C-alpha cells in the first residue's frame, strides 16, 4: 500500500541529516532507494533481492561502480520484516523498522542485524493487560490477523492477561488479506461471535486496519439483517499500534456505531522538521519539485490515487495528506535515518568512504547505537513507551484525540489518565466484600458465583477468590463479613449493676463491722460485751472486715496478684473468724458443764489463743502449698464472640481443701452450739452460733453445684454472694443482738440482770436436770434454794475461768 507520508518523512529526514555537521565534515551524503512492498511478502523479497545483489560495475562499458546498500529502513508489517530480515542477515545488512513489533524479531540469534525504533509487542500486550485491569475489564475478546505477528501477539497477550486475572472469552483469527476467498465466511462467523457474546463489551485487536474495516462493515450489515438495534454492535475496541491511528477503518460508519476506540501508539517527539517540510512543499509547489525527480513521480501518483481524486493542485493534495499522517511512524523513520547517519559518520571519520566498497554494511551495523536522546537496547529495540489515545467524533468525522495517558515501560504504569468510562465487561458481576468467587469445574475463572464467607472468615475487597481467616483467638466475624470484629473483653466489671449491689453490701458490711468494733470497745467492761467473748469479739470483727475486703477483689479486671490474693485472704480470714467462734462455743459448754470428767477435759482443752493459732496455722499451710504448687492465676477463655477474663483456681483440689477445712470447723461449732442451746438466755449464744453456722453450711453446700455448673461473667459473683451471706450471718447473729441490748435494753446490761436471769433459769427443774453423779448426799432432798445448787456447781467447775461465776453468790 502506497504510504505518502512515510515517503515524504524519509526524504525530509535524509535531506536534514545530509546538512548535519557530522556528514558534511566527513564529506558524505546519504542517498535513498524507495521500494513499495505492496503489503505482500513475495514483493518485499523480490525488492530485497534487487538491491542486495552484487552491482555490475562494468555495465554499458562504464568503469564506475555503484555504492552498495549500507542499511534498510522498513518494513512496516512484521510478516514482511521477518522475511526480509532473514535475507539481510546473510550479509549482515542492518535493518531498522519503524513499526514492526513482533516479539520474535528481538531474538538476536535469529535476527542479529534487525533493529527497530519502537518497543516489541511483549511490552504492548503487557500495557494492554494493565489497561484492562485498571478499568476492571476481565472478560474480553481478541481479534488478530493470521500470521506470525498476530499469533505471537495473541500468545503474549493471553499470557499477560492470565497473570492479571483477565479471561479471553473468544479468539478470532482473520485472514491475512482482504483478497482471500474465505474472507466473507470468516468475517460472518467473527461478527456472529461478537454479537452473540453480549457480556463481552471489550475487544482487543491486533488485526490490520483493512481487516478491521471489513469487520466493522460486517457487524453493521449482520445487525441490520437480523433486525438488531445498531447499538448492539458497539464495543470498546482496544487497538494495537497497527491501526490505532488509522481512523479510516470506520468506512462509512460513525464512531457512535462502532463504540469507543482506545489505541496504543508509539511515543513521538516534536515533528517540527517534517511539518516545515510540508509547508515548503505547499508554498514552493512545482518549483520545489524540479530538484527532486522522485517528488514529480510522487505528485503524479498522489493525483491519481483515490485519496486525492479530482485534485490537480499539489497544495490541495498535501492538505488532505496532513489529515492522514501517522505521527509515530514519521518519528520512527526520522529516528532510523538519524541513527544510520551517526553510524556512517562514525565509520567515515578515519577513512575515505566515497570510494565504492570501502565501507561494508556490517561495519555500519557495528556502529549503530542510536541517536542523541535514545539508544538501542541489547535486543535492538528503542523503548520509549506508549501513548494511549482515544478516538473522538467531530461533525461526523473521526479523529484520533490527544494523548489520554502514557505508559512507562520501566515501572509498567500509566500516568496522566484523564478519561473515565463506565463500561462493564465481565462474565459475572463483581463479588462484594464479604463474598468470594466460587468457580464451577471446567469454567473460566472469570465466570463464577458469589458465595458468602462463612463464620470467622472474611473478604475485604471485591472479587476475592477465597476468604481470609480471622485470628479466632482475638477476633470473630459473622457470615458474609468484610472484616474481623475484635472479640469483646468481658469480666465482672465495676460498672455492672449486680457488681454495684454486691460492692454496696461489702462496703456496708465493713462499715457495720467497724462500728460494732468501736461500740464494743466503748462498752468493753459491760456484762453483755464480756459475755460476747471480750477480746475475741474484736478478732472476729477484724476477720470479718478482711473477709469483706476479699469479696471486693472478685470485682474488676482480674490480674495474677488479685487472683491469688482474693482466695487466700478469704480462706485465712474466715478460718480466723470460725476459730474464735469455736473457742466461744467451748467456753460456754465449759461454764455450764456439770459432768466432772468432761469438765476436766474441756478445761484442759480450753486454751483460746492456742486453739485459734493452731486452726489458722493449718489453713495458712494449706494456702502456702496451694500458692507454691499450683496457684490461682489470670486466664482468658475464648468464646465465639467474646473473650472472658477471669481467674482460674489453679488446683481445684486445694480450693476444695481450703473450703472443706472451714466447713469442718463450722460443723464442729454447730454441734457444740447445738448441745448448749438451752443454757440461760444471757449466757446462751448457742442458738445464734447454731443458726449462723447452719446458714454458712447451707450456703456453701448450695455454692458447690452452682459454681460447677455456672460459666461466664457472673461466676465470681456466685462466690462473692456466698461470702457476703456467711459474713452477714455471723455479724447478724453474734453482734446485732448485743448491740440491741446496749442501745435499747440497757437495764439488761447489768450484773443484777444477769443474776436474775440465772436465778430464773435455775428455778426451772423441768428444763434443767442435774446429772446423777454430780448430786451429793446432802442434796438428796429438794433443795431449798435451787440457785445455791447451781452456784455451788459453777464454783466447783469454773471458778478460775469465769469472772461472772466469781461475782455471783447465793
């Protein structure tokens, strides 16, 4: 196909370099031989054979010998460049192409003398795949021309697209030429494939411009035949460099019929020199052509071509030519000519190159490195990158718009993108965050169903192929989640309503114990206080305060120290409390026990501080062993949506021994107190001790099954409730009645009142029967003074121990 703008670019570039200092200093000028391949490989090979055969230096008796061809610029299509390059390689004649992009031509083992001023298709296909990914187009079709170029481009594009998650829905291979007999049937099938794949809205094309023109026309005709709306043929066409600048492919169709065309073009620089050259041709007209025989032939052919029919004036022909200029092709030709000129200048700096045969083509090839601002790489390519262009419609005509983006080969990225489109080209709708793609066996990976992520799995972006797992130790997620939710930390908090109530009771218990302690200190010499135990009552109240404090430690965010302290404090404090109560119980039994042998035994056992110390020491030893061997500590229990912060007891056996030991002491108190429940009222604390110990035993017996079966935040509250019940039971039964007497029954808090109560108790023989062995012969008759009998026995049994018995006389 005759390409006028490339011919003129070649002529202008050679004229410019011939005037450059590099060639004028070497007294060298470049000549040119223009041959048309007619887009046919055979024609291109015949032309190559013509200028590569040895020159006949003695033709027509002439002694002059023509200078051999030093370099070849072209061809435009990869198929022809491949064929020509194989021939030129035999003589190492350098060949520089301005638009052949086939990747195979970068193979220096097969094509060592081939160079080009553009990147190869490996970069273009990667750029196309990146463009598709940037717009989210993952379901596309591919159209190629049959031949080495098209199939190589298809292979590389498919590989790049697959890496980026882009699927090729169909691949259409068009014949190499529009003159093929099977073109019609192939175009019909291709158009049918495109129209029936409604979800494929983006088509990548590596076909020739003539084939794309025929395909567009067939799409239009088939839509009309089948009665389809014309918009059904609209697609986004991603054009390769082979036709991205050829707006003539539309034929008589409008851009609205075709759709959108996004093309990749080679980067170009300033074309001022070529534009000035065209201006000179327009202004000089025929005068300028007189010095160039080729221009005369060019204008003759231009005037007879279809493009400028009925045009007999060169300036009008050139104005039409400007509209069809391929700027990147012109720039590539200029770079090729400039590189050859610099190589020739480099060779001819140290030798005479005007004599035919003094310079060989391979010498020129060895000096080909590039121009001032660009260089050939190790594969013979100049990689300046790509411009992304988009076609636009202006009053019915189609123009290639300005650059909408630039693609950089170094980092494989786009810059300066200023165009946005809402075209969707997907086999399946995008899966939203919280879903993942489920592909059926045998289907494309781009065709899938969207399925919700299961519990504790999530997807945080669209079209994820699998869900990510949450860290189940600290996070969770419901079904269909787009992210993980931190598990909520739970513990028996200070702000919990139940905790506030229990803490209030603990604080009240501490205040009441301190008030009772102060009251007993104030009235310590009164009979009521002395009968309540005297100094031991202060020890009991102190232990209750500590026990209330230990209950407070069951509330709040737990830690190791708190977990260890709360159980040990309660165990030791309540053991101290029950031990003192046990001493009081033995003391009461001893005071009113009339069996001499049992009384003597009780007298020997009744060592208050020794008993308390031994009982507490045993509990302390138990707690120390517990802390050393397997102590309580802080733990986190993972639940599906929460994390429970709590204390573990370490050794449940040690925990049970500690509570069981207190229960044994309480049970002994209960038995002893039950035996002395019918003693005189002022002396008798047995019924109160009995009730308090019974309350303790019942509450802790209920605690065991509740504690074992309860889990969660309120497990500490269970033990806290039992502790408070036990504390309040002792405080209420042992001290509140005494306080009532001190405040409201002051007349009973006297020695005389106690004597009277003792007298009334002794005068009830039915309720009190002396043991037979304790009755003396002199008392065989009914005693005249029952009080005296009681007094005698009291003095004999407990004279040294009870201050109350010493103060009573009959």
